[in-house]
């Protein structure tokens, strides 16, 4: 390797490692906008209610699997009343292949019963109200608010967002709530929704949990974890 090229590489490496997380966040916004201009929620839904149900089903399950299950479910249950009145047994059969079907069926029935009881059958549009529904955590509430209502009170932190935020040197924490708070400080609020899609898309297409594709990664020049495939979060 000639000396000039070597110096350029060392300088690039030093720059990458000395960059603050804020600087890296700004560069990532540019990079991701170009890379994943079409990024969006990969769950299929036609209403806030359908998104709420699909997101509850997506816990510990792939979006692809959820999308295979929801057409029949959405055909059977069209309203909040339908979900609140369907029997536990029938709902379990409909959602069986998404895993944890007993808990998910219970969560969907309890949540929709609470919607009828306390919210006139409507999906509330605040993080506090949504996340207080039975079976609806902060992550699900953020997904619904952001994608169904374009309201960004927080950042969706799933396994991909958590892993990539750490690998990309954006956060120092492992707990989802702390990761979310750090991301909210680093990125402007209007980017909170699309940010989680960008990270999820990159996690699914390049930065896998095991053996990330660092060689082909478009973020090599920005990533402090590049070529360290042993790191598994
Ligand atoms: S360089 Fe490797 S670790 Fe960094 S974002 Fe890309 S795939 Fe992930």
C-alpha cells in the first residue's frame, strides 16, 4: 500500500472515531435519506385500529408473518366492538402462528374493551393514553402514533433500533427507554418517525444481529463498529 493512501485511511479512521455522536447523527440523516428514501412501516394496515392490532401481534414475530395473518383477522374483525366481543378461543386460532398467541389475544381483547370503556371506541392520540392501554407498551404506542397519526412524541426502539444505535456509536445504553431518550436528543423531532424506519431497514438489509455485512455496508465510513462482526447486541 502506498504511503499517501495509508495516511488517508488513517485520517479517515481517526475522523470517524473522533466524531461526536451529534455529528454522526447529522451525517446519518443525509446518508439514510439517500439510501432509504422509501423507508416505511412494513406492517400492512388500513386504519389506526389495524395498525394497533398488527403491532401487538408483531411482538417476538416478524412483520412478514404478521402480514400473512392479518388479512383473515381484519376480515373477521372490522371494528373495535368486533375485537372486544370475539371469543378468546376464536382469536387465538386466528393469530396462532404469530406466537405467544394466548397473551396477544388477551391483550387485543382487553385493549379494545378499554377503548370502548374509556375512549368511546377511538384510538387515543397521545403517548400517555396509548401506552396505558392493557398490552400496549411504549414501543407499540410510538409505532401507532408515528405511523397512523404522524405524531412523534418518542422514537420506536425495537431490537434493530437498539442494536444499530449502539453499533453506530449513537448511544451508550442498553435499556430501550434510555436509548430512546438519547436518540431524541441527537435527532430533530421531525426525524423521530423516519429514523426508526431507517434503522430497522438497515438492520434487516445489512446490519444483521449476527454477522453484519460490513463489507457491503454503505455506512462503513461512519460506523465505529465496522469490521467487528463479533459484536452481537
Ligand atoms: S459497518 Fe457493519 S456494524 Fe456498522 S452499520 Fe454497517 S453492517 Fe452494521
